[in-house]
C-alpha cells in the first residue's frame, strides 16, 4: 500500500515544476481551488521569499495533506477552475508525451485518447452534476402555493426572511447572544470569535420555526453563489434526514435526493469521485437531525460518521435540528445558531401582498396594527404560510383575529376555512358548529395528528392512513393540510403536511379534549414526566382551551407529576445558582429548578387559555411556589394579572418569585401597574438584576411594594443603585418590615455614601437575615458605619462583602461585632484586600461563630501560609463548616501542612477550594490523603479498599491550577479518589506556565483515573484543563466518562488533545485558551460565580 502511494506521489510530483513555472504569481488562486484557506496561504507566503517558491510549497503541502487523493485529475480540475487554462493545456500535452514514451509504438494512439480524455471527462461529469443539482433545486424549491384554492397567490423562497441568533460561546460569553443578518456573518471572526472558518454550523429551533424553509433558501442562494457559503463551495447538497435509511451511504443519499432521475452519466460511483476530489469545496446542508431514524443515527452509520469528521472532514456542514436532539453526540459545532422564525418586520410586506392579489387592499392597515400589538395573534405569524391564513381570517371577520386566546383564534380560523369550502362547493354552512362530515373528518385528522405528535413526526404518510375509512382529500380541500411528495426517489411517499406545527397541535388538542370526556388521559396521552409535558406544551394548551373538563383532567395529571418530581426542590434552588448557595447543589437539582421554571410557564399558558377559578385553583396546586422569569409574552402577563386578581379568593402560594431580567419597561412602572391593590400575606421575592433603577423608578417601586407588605426578598443586583435612588428605597422599607433578604451587589455608584445611608435604615427591617453588598466599591470607611448598625440585625445569617477594598483596617470593626451575630452561617470575604495581619484580627471573632457553615476568603493572595496557619486556629472551633473557600490566597505546601491538621475535625465539610495557589505535589497528595480519611482513622493499619477509609460527605473538590503540581503528583492523587465516593465536582486541572506546557498525565495514571471514575457514582463534572495525555490514556478516560451512569461533563483544553482521537462524545467539553493565565481564570468554576453576579 505504501509503495503504491509513493508511486502515485511520484506521478503527480513530476508535474510540479511545470505548474510552478507557469502559475507563479497566480498561486493563491490555485490554493483557493485546492481547498486552502486564508490562514494557510498566509503561512505559506510568510515562509517563502518569492511566488515560485510559494507555489512549489503549496503543491507539496497539498500532496502531503491529501495522500492518494492528490491526483493529476484533481490538480488539473483546480487549475481549470482558477482560469489557468494555458497551464492545463501544457499539462495535458506533458501527460500524453510521457505516456507515449512509456508505451510501445502500436498502443500510443489509443493511450493518447485515454490520457487526454480522462481529465476532460472528469470535469465534464462534475459540470453535469453541478448543473443538474442546481436545476433540480430551482425547479423543486423556488415557488410554492400556500392556499390550495387560490392558484393566483404564489410565494417564492427568495421573499422569505428568517431571524437568526448566534448562541454565545464560552469564549464570547460576556457578549451573550447576538442577532445575525445571515449565515455570512459566521465567516467573520469578530462575530464568532473563531480563528478559522467553521466546519460545522448547528441551527436549532422548535418544530414549525422555519428550519426546513430556511435551509431550502440557503440551498438556492448557495448554488447561485449569492451567499458566502455559495462562494466558498462549488457543490451544494441538501439532504432531508427524515428520508435517510439505515445503511445508506452519503453518496447514495446525494444520488437519491439531489440529482434528477433524468440526469445521465451521474451515478453513486461518479458522485463519490467528485466529492473526494472536491472535498473542501463541498457543502452539506442536513435538514432535520431530530427526524433521522434511530437506526440511521447509530454509531457507524453514514450521518454520524459525516458529523464526526470520519468522512469528508474538510467539507462544511450546516445541520438543523430541534433543541436537545443529540447532534453534539457526534460533533462539537463550531457555531451554534438559534432560528427565531419568520421575521415580524417583514410581516407588513406580506399582508399588503395578499390583499393586493385579492383586490382588497384597503383592509390591510387594520390587520397590520393588530399583528404589531396583540397576542395571541402575533404568535401566528411565525411563517408566511400561516400569516396568509390570518389574512384570510381577517378578510372574513376582523373581530375574530383579536380573540383573547390561541384556541379561540384557531377555532375561528377552522370555521372560516370550512365556510370558504362550503361556499366553493355550494353546501350550506350550519349557523352553529361545522357540517357533520367535516366535523367527523377533522376529529379523525386530529387523532392522526396526535399519534404523529407522540411519534415526534409532523407529516402524515398517506400510504399508512386507514384505507377507505377516512377521506383525506377533505381536509386537503379545507386548507388545513397540504399535499407533498417525499424528497427521496428511492423511497417515494405521498404525504400530508400541516400548514404549521401549531395547526397539527390544535387539531390534536381538539381531538384530545373531545376524547377525554369518555376516556382516561393515561390511555390517550403518554405523560411520563414534567419534561415531556413541557415538550407537548402547545398541545396541552389547546386541549385545555377546548374544554373546561379537559383542562381540569390535564392539570390533575400535572399536579400528580409535580408532587412526585419536585419533592426535593427548595425555594432557594429556583432563584440562585448552586455555587452561590450556602450548601452545594448538584447539577441535577439545578436542572430540576430550570424544569420547574419552564413548568410554571406551561401553567400560565393553560391559564391564559381558560381563565376559570377551578382551573386557577389547580394551577396553584400544581405550582405551590409561583416562579416567573419571562415578562415579554403578553398573553402570559394577562394570565399573571388574572392570577393576582383572583388568587386571594382561593389560597396564596407558598412563595412568589419574580425575576424581572427580561422586562421591556422600567421595573418601578411594571410593579406599579401589576400590584395595583393590596395582597396581604403574599411572600414575594423580587429580583431585578441588570435593570437600572433611577430615583423616580425607585419611588414607583416603593409605591407598589405598599401592596405587598409581606415581601420577603429584594434583589437589586447590577441595577446601578446610587445614593440618590437609594434614598426613596430605604425610606420605603417601612412598608415591607418583614423583609428577610436584601442584595444590592454590583452597583458601581453605591460606594461608602450608599453603605452609610443604607446602614442607618437597617433598623426598620429587623427580620433581615441575608445582606449582600458585593462589589459596591466600599472601603474601610463604609465598613466602619456598617459594623455600627449590623448588631441590630439579631437574625443575620449571611453577610457578603466580597469584591470591595475593605482591607485589614476594615476587618477591625467587623471583627469587633461578629461575636454578637450568633446566627451567622455564611461569611463571604473574597477579594477584599486582606493579608495575614487581617486574618489575625479576624480569628478571635471567628472562633465564636459556632454555627458558621460557609467561609470564603478566596482571592486575597496576601494571606499566604502564615495567614492560613492563623485561620486554621479558628477552624478547630467551627465544627459545622460545610464550604471552605481558600482559592488564590498565596499558599504553598507549608500552608497545606497546617490545613491538613484541622481537616479531620471538619466532619461536615462538603466543598473545599484550594485552586490557583502554589501548592506542590507533596502538599496536594497530603491534602487528598487527609480528605479521604474520617477522623481517628489509622491509615497505616487500614487495608486498601476498606470502606472505613472513605469520606462520603465531600461533594466538591477544587484543587486545579496550582503552580507546583505536576502530572506525577496528579497521578498519585488519582489513586486516592476511590475513597471520595460522594464527589459531584472535581477540578484537578494543571497549571499552564507557558503557552505550550501542560501537566503530563502518563498512560498509567490516566488508566488509574479511568478505573476510579466508576467508583465515583455521583460525579457530574470532571475538570482536566491544562492536562495532556497520550492517546491510549485519553481514550480510556473518555470511555469511562461515557459509560458513567450520571449525566456528565468532562472539561478539557483542545491544546492538550493527543493526535487522532475522537472528540465527538457528548460528555466532552472542549475549550480554547488564548491567554495562558487570564483565560484560565475566566473559565474556572468559581470564577463563573463572578460572571453570574456581574
């Protein structure tokens, strides 16, 4: 094999001199068509002095990269595409002359014909292939008729606009998500943050959001080279994944779905040759990964191999999918895009277009106004097709469009379609209800729609419909479905397609509400979990909207699921990340909290469809803690208003939590308009993070809070609270005397003046138990005034004064009053500028806080070993300690030696963070050995594996980024991990001292780590940044992570990856690092806390 490849290289290389001499200054054009990017050509240009040398370097690099695929045919094709025809002609002559010399005289004429025609034939087949694909797309995709009864109304894909949103990556997290004008933006480094062009682009969106339409438009634009994708790729292949079968190859998919049957000379073999020769110029547009059959999604099948880069690794992939469909199982997309649906700003154009064709243009303005201002109608304009149906409804009766519920609008739309049909057919339309045959047909369609929904399908295969029992042409004539033929020629199917996903859900919900009158919900609808109910939220919304009895049946089922799934969920889990809570919270619980928040939105959606006291009462039972984070949806706000107006006549929730991050009006105004009458007894937690609070809005906020006198928590993080806006706020505390939590963190203008002002008013909130003043630019002066008034808060259990310039001087007044705060449980002192001297001041006070469960002095590098030695003196008295933060405090092995003496006494310890210090191998091994032991265990006489030598309490251990820890030390630590079975998070990252130096974990140590992972059953997150392993060790660790029973995340840096390893596993979280220090700090687990706060 090697000999054959060398022979092939020699055959190609002998033509390089001719190419170099003739191409010269045009070498960059040739590079582009050989698949080289800008970075490649810049690199080649930089290491050569003249164009001829650069051209030769390019050809050698091309040969090295492509191996046996680097043929003379591919080279000639690239030269031809670069318009270097004179070089092509010379090459052909040279090929013919060489072959003539090597063959007997009698066979030269035949050889001339073969050699001269091979290249030309290859180019001809490629041109035929490209032209046939382009023509096929233009014929199939360009135009469609959304209204079956109106042949005059036609839409083109070129008219369709879709909003895209780039999901924030880890490198660009601070910028959040951003709107994209088109996919062209993804080739701009300032937008993506990528140094290279993306290979894989994932576009996610809910069903019915326009993903298929968008990708069809991208295909049309690309083959016409209207977009950057089209200009970068010669071959554009649109593949509908729902048509892919098990065992089908990529080339067979292309032949089946992209090439017309009438095309001659193009078969699977020629397609394979074309794709291989032009790999870097091929664009795969994969539509609907969520619709790919399970058997075709298995490892080793063509699509997974294409995604993972095992096939055509140099080609570009754009793939669409519903969220959480599992694309990341086989690839880590370079760009993650969310499709927002049909862009509302283009809505006006379509409305005027419709009424112009129907010669009724005068009525367009009224509908445009409604669509801009009212929900639920605005929810219907996600696609142009459905917007046309709304125009139809408006044309029938404008009052119908302004209905207050989604169910009402859809019901009226269905009636309108039936009335139009009856008029066309000359049939009388009943004044009440639908004609009998139509009603029966729609119920049957609803039953089929429900079955398809539960199978996660949006199409109905006509071949599988009940034979002769149902006239499927009737709903087709009505316009609620359309007829289409599948994209596959090998497996053709006739299908019914709903005008929009929500129409399918409405018809299914309508049937379900009808059936629930006589059947049990369990038999009709599989609802195994709350998550499944959230997936079917629109179906449940329509079901409840169609009948009151159905609504109560559905809510009873949700109540049962809610009580079972959320039994362990506590209120504090719902409003703050786990790392900010006094005790650690697992990722599973954090995910459960997000599920509960989404469940709350589902309950509001149901209430918006059926505003009845009986329904409200069941919503209250299903959601005992009312949580609302999203405030931009007007129909949910209407439901919330109904909830507030009527909940007092029933029973108040245990707590109400409002986090007004997504609020499009000022906070004070919103609260004043929402809480318009007193609601005594309502325990409200209000968070307004990231929303400015000027003085006039602060006054309006306090005016509103008079109506919620039992308010429990007020979070004004990052609201830019100033002393002037604080003044009306603190005066208003008298209206909320039961306030228990106050957070004004991250307020740049607060400063000492604000602290002094706040301190004086603390007496009127005597029940205050939590006070957070992180990053308010407080100095030791403000600390003095705060310390004077803190003793008046007898119940204070949490104090956060982190990220302030308090210094050692500020600790003096704090230490003086701490012993009076006997209920103190949480004390956060990270990054306040203290040294060992400050710790010495603090220690006597800490000894008396016997109930302290969390102490964090991280990010105070001047503490050092001496400071830690002094701190440990107090730790002997803090037996209840659960969370201890010692991150980046300048300690070494000497400091660890004092810490390990006290650790056996901290029997309740659950979280320990000693990262970003100067600890060495001996110190870190000594630390872990101590943590593995319970107190009074004699390790010398305890056999390995003895369960008495375990620590099941410890949940999180953060020991990464210590400058003295090497791979050898980490290897010793790995052997001890089995004795920490309760770990949920483990950070054992190395400390990268320069751009290329990582801690090296030998294969033996990596194998030990792989063997330890199954013995850590609770582990959720393993951080191995700045670690490098060999291939065998890395594969073993990844395999162990994949087989672990808990949902997992393994964080690793790309720069430490061994060569030729599969990185497509879902659990692997790969990161780039540009700065050897700053980037590490920004992405470390505890630094995330600061990103959350700021």
